[in-house]
C-alpha cells in the first residue's frame, strides 16, 4: 500500500548520484527531521514527478518520505484504500505533496479495466482533511498577462466541501417536489414545498455544515494573515438568504471574535461582497488579495484567475486545514494525457513542470516552517526563484512559448522539451546553491 523511505537510504543516494552530473556533497544536504507524505500520480505528470525528485529535491534535501502510489491502477488494486491511507498519513505528519492523478470516467474504466469508477482522489483527501484549497498564480515577468494590469497575485480560496459537489439530483416526472428534514432530537419533521412540476424537470438538494463553514473561515483568515493580503468573502446572500447567510454570519462572527485585532495590527482588511460585484472589481483592480469562494465559485474563478495571469500551468494549489498546521500541496492541473500518448509513441514532449515543482517547494517550505528549519524554507524559496529566473532567461516549455509568440509566430528554438527544461532548472539550481 505504501513504502516508507528516507533519502538517506543507499538506494536513493544511488539515485541521487545517477541523476546529478555534479553531485552535491552529502554534508551539504539539508537535514530534515520530520517526514512528508509523497503521493505519486499518473501519466505524464508521474514521469515529471520522478524527474523533479531526482534532479531538484533529493540531491539537496535529506528528508524522510512516506510514499503512496496513487496511480489509478494501484487505487483500483487497493479498492481506493491507498487514498484513504495517504490522507490519514497527512493528518499525522501535517504535510502532503501530491502529483496529479486520473479521476476515471467510463472511458478510463474500460482503458484500465477498473473494478469501478473510483471517485476523485483529491475529493477523497479533501473530505478527510477538511479545509480550503488556495490557488495562486505564479507570476513570471516575460509571460504576458491577459489582464495586463494585474500586478499582484489573486489567491482563490475554494471551500472544498459540500454544495453542488455533494448534491443529490434527479430527473423528475410531473408532480410535487418536497424537501423533508427529520431532526435527530425526535422533534417534528419540517417539510418544505420546492416546486409543483406540470411537466418533466430536474431537481437538486445540496447541503453544507456549520462546522465545515467555520473551518473554511478559519483557514481563510489564517492564510490571509500568513500572506499579509486583505481577505474578501463572496456569496449571493441576497438570493440564498439562509444558505449563503450562514457563510456570511460565520465569517463575520469569527472575524470580530478572533481575527479583527490581528488584521488591524498587520494592516489588512476583511470584507464581504456579492459574487457578481467582486468579479467586476477583480477585473478592474490590480490584484493583491485572498478571495474566499464557495465550492463552485472557487472551481470556476480559479481557472479564470489562472488564465488572466497567463497560463493554467502556472498555478499553485495548497489545501490548508483549519488547524493551521496541516497542508496538502499539489499541481492545479491534470495528468497531461495528450503528452503522455506522445511519450508512449516515442515522440518529443514539452510538458510544463512548473506547478509540480511548486507543489514540492510549497510543501517543503511548510515543513520547514513547522520544524523551525530555516535552511529548508530558504531552499524552497531559492528553487522557486530559480524556476522563475530560468523562464525569464528564455528557457521554457512550449505552452509558455506560445503565450509569448502565439501559434503563428512560434519556432522550435523558442522552447525546450520536458527533460531539457528540467535540465535547465537543475543547472541553475546547482549554481544558486553553490553561490
């Protein structure tokens, strides 16, 4: 189901030497006391994941790794127990670092001969850990922004629980649709009249919990304080007066009781806006805020923000739990199936690995902060700067080159292959770490 490994082991040290043409001396590697959970994934991102560890992480960091294989075939072989085990391991060590994984549809079930259509591993992990997914653009100077006046990051905090993603929906015949709540205390049930259908239609019931909303609010306030950015909550409470009203009331109560003084001390603000008003303000503004979104809103707006800053491949994703200690860092994109098919055919690929690298840097930086390991935090920051500098110096994958040159202007010498880009980052990191 999993294997426990330390990069101090002989096998991994051998791997480090094999993948580093100028090996870093062992005594220079940063010693880390506490482990992280490493969750491997699928297809092209799985290949990239291995290269990142071999070229950019293991030569510099001596850290115990709790490894889980979350490939779709291994999830199937374990009846998805491996995903649950990984989430429980994150709870214990407080840091998870995850590769992109396949969420199977009907075609994937047939392709891999799966037992069933397994649920999203991201969803499973989020439901076990709770918390909020924070997605933040990686700003690179030479990558054009579609919204050119955005100067500071817009961090989208998505409430990763309930609402449409746990809804019950159905196609309905003509007739009455009612919502019935039976209280656990044995008191009288409540029946709400939803709609009297005169013809065929559709219906849906969704929910959220006060506990989850409180956790969402806590994570958002803590993240805003960590980044020193103002926090904005968006709802449509003018329409969903009770449903969205609970979000608004919970945020305001926690702000007044626990966070107002700290926000004022740091010099940041908290406000609530209607979702449509905030979308307009976002387009007009220069960025520089944390945006607390309900589940569906966060799903949509995070992609809009990513594209507005230049590329969906330049987006970090961190799940922060309400305890303020536990996080899961991942790439905010899929497994890049199209490139994997090319790889299987022996063709050249140029796959963007930046978000996967940042999954490691954000996870390791958090490990460093928890442990008081300033060397590890500095290494993570250095690797991020190296990635940005590498791209700004002209070394990039095809998707980023297209952002600059367009489909009509791009030439082969404008971009590097998957491996060449990682080699460029590796060379720059060696130089930075030896300075």
